[in-house]
């Protein structure tokens, strides 16, 4: 699907979907972690770019989660956006 054929998200919408602040989303754009563009208006993020970003941030555990590893992973996930 091309960028023009898919829904383009504003920074606020991306932040809401990710559960973070707009400032956090804006910090990820100049680093190249999240691809975005400006077409004469507000910064926009394509759905594909958001999906790529989310997939790049997901860690797959090497071992099945136990309650101990789940709590460690949950604490690591809370630092994901810091």
C-alpha cells in the first residue's frame, strides 16, 4: 500500500496509540527510529512506518515467561519510552 493510499496519522494520534507523549514521538523522528514526513502541514506518520517502528521495539523472549521473568520484562517495558 502506498503512503497516499493509507491513513496518515498525526503525532498526537501516534502518541495515543503507543501510550506515550507527543514529545516522545517527536524525539523518535529525527533519530530515524520513526519515519515521518511533512507535506506542507503537520508532521504525519504512515501506518506502515508506525508498524515498522513497533515491530523494531518488540523483544521476543528466548525462554517462556515465568512470573519472575514476566515481572522483569514488565519493568524493562516500562523503560521502553524513557
